[in-house]
């Protein structure tokens, strides 16, 4: 419980409090288990003060001195600590939701199991701070200094770490989901069983210098959001197989768009369409198959062909696999879709005798049409 004399002095105002601290430097104030909500304590000298389990909602600590202060299990939501000096302060298991700790000095501070959801930590010095098991969800850590910070088991979902300094930070078993790591510096970070989910790593700095003490999880969504621009050495060290690394271009949106097609056909071309669909699926091309079209449709489709020739069939399917993007669809307009034009131009010469059924290709569609 708080010392009643100390509580009486703090309620007289910052000027009286600071004078009392100056006159009694040997005393470590006890303000634990009290409600100090909405007080103006900016620039107050609260170093070495016991504030455990206190209620500090909307309290103003801007510019205050909280060096080595003990705030364990305190309720501090929506408080302001902007520019405060809080080196080695202990916020373990404290509730800090929506508080402002921007530009504060928090070197070697403790936030073990603290709730830092939506907290402002922009441009804050968090060198060697301890965030084990902390909840840093939707937290603003832009340009923060997290050099050698301990983030083991921390939850960093949807946090903003753009341009943050994470050099030699410990991210073992951290959960990094939908986190903004644009231009953040991860030089020599410690990783093992770290989860990177739906994160853009394409412009994250120094990934190739990370120190891996075990495998980590790199989601396909992360590879896609990064457009495949992740150092191969980083992927390999996290445990991604060489097979995936070699084909990583196919996991990007651009790669996937080059490996998909839609096939529609008339009734008399069913056999050809089924064989084409099966062969493309076996070659890893994502296909959609329309079995019929309304009679009124003017069908632009790959034709019935002499499928008894294995050489011609192989050439046809191989050419389609290499196509940038194929769309063979029903079309009521007088010309085919632009994607069909591209595939005809790219692959017609490789079709080895396949000719359009029930239509005549216009001259601009294919050099073989004449």
C-alpha cells in the first residue's frame, strides 16, 4: 500500500513533489495500489518510485523522470509518457493500451507479458528492452531503436516497425503477422521458430545477416507479398526447401498469373478440352473448366484436334504451359479477348497442326491464320 505522506505530497502538485524529492534524496517513494488517474505529473521526479498496481489512466507523465520506477501490473491505459526518462523502468504485466511512449528513453526497460496494444512507441529508444511474451499488437514502433531488444515469444501482429533498428534483437519464437517491416534493419537478428505470416520482406534490410538457431516459418502469403524478393540464403536458413526456392517465382502474383487458364468449349470439342485440362493440371497449371456455354454464345475455343497423335498433343500442352496467360472463353463480341490473342500469338507456331474449330482467325491474331 502507498505511503499516505507520499500520496499527500504528490497530490499537492509537481513543484512541491520535486522539492520534497530534492530535500530527501535517500527516500524511495511508495505510491503503490493507488488511483492517480488524470493527474498532471509532467516533469515530475518519480525515479525509483514504487507504482505497482496503481491506476494511472490518462495520467500525464510527459518529460517525467521514471528511471528505475516500478510499474508492474499497473493500469496505465491512455497515459502519456512522451519524452519521459524511463531507463530500467519495470512495466512487466502492466496494461498500457493506447498509451503514448513516443520519443521516450526506455533503455533496458522491462515489458515482460505487458499489454502494449495500440501503444505509441515511435522514435523511442528501446535498446536492450525486455519484451518477452509481450503483446505488441497494432503497436507503432516506427523508427524505434530496438537494438539487442529481447522479443522472444512476443506478439507483433499488425505492428508498424518501418525503419526501426532491430540490430541483434532476439526474435526467437516471435509471432510476426501482418507486420510492417519496410526498411527496418534486421542485421544479425536472432531467429528460430519465428513465424513470418503475410509480411512484406522485399525492402527489409540485412535479412541475409540473420543468425538462425533453428528453423522458422515463412508463409506463402509472405513470399507473395514480398514478390519473391527475399534473399535465398535467408529462406534456406529458415528451412525453406531448395525446390520451393528454385520455383519461388511461381509463388508471386505475377508467376501465378502466368500459370492459369480458363477453358470453355462447344459440345463437339469436349474430348479435346478434357484431355487439354487433364494434361495442364498434371503439369501444374491451374485450370478452370466450363463444360458448356449457352447456344447464343459465339465460342472462341481451342478446336477439336487430331489427338491420336501423341507428338502433336505433347506440343500443344507444352506450348500452353509456357503461355503468359491463357483465357479460352465464350465471347459474344466480334473479337477474342486480349489474353486469347496473346496466347495465340505466342503459341500458334508450336501447336503442330492444331487449327481453330468453327471460326476463322483474323489476320492480326496469328501468323498461321492465312
